[in-house]
């Protein structure tokens, strides 16, 4: 295993342990907070998830010269937050991970 792989495995293990430990004490708060954001003010601020993620997908597709779907946008944003959490724990990262998962559900349900 390369140093990079070992380092990533270590960071991933730390992240998973941190998330599991925090989820025992904060799980409901994180999920409630994410739900309030996704189904509350966020849509008023940025428009519907479908419209917003479609716009992001079009922009990323043009930049990357490869078609990106709105669902891929959501998955990539979750990965972004995981990468940040692997570097340093912030409550916001966990809330956003849950929020982006909820936005993926909204996309799937066409809400």
C-alpha cells in the first residue's frame, strides 16, 4: 500500500469513528437540522433542488467536458463534505452530508 493509500485509510477510519461516535449523541439533532435546512429556508434562498442541481450539472458538464447528472452533483457534494470531515471535524460537515442525502431523495422523488 502506498503512503497516500495508508494516509487515506487512516483519515477514513478517523472519519467513520468520529461519525459513529457523534451519531450516538447528535444523530437526531444532525438529521433534524438537515431537514430544517433542506425543507425550509434553503429552497427559498436557492430555488428548488431540481432546478439548482440541474444548473450545477450543466455548469460542471461544460467545465469538465463530460456530462454530469444532478444526482452526480449530490454525490460529489457529499464526497466533498466527507473529504473535509476527514481533515477536521466540524458539525456543519455532518449536517451537510445528511442534507445532501435528503436532496438526492428529493431529486429521486421529483420534489
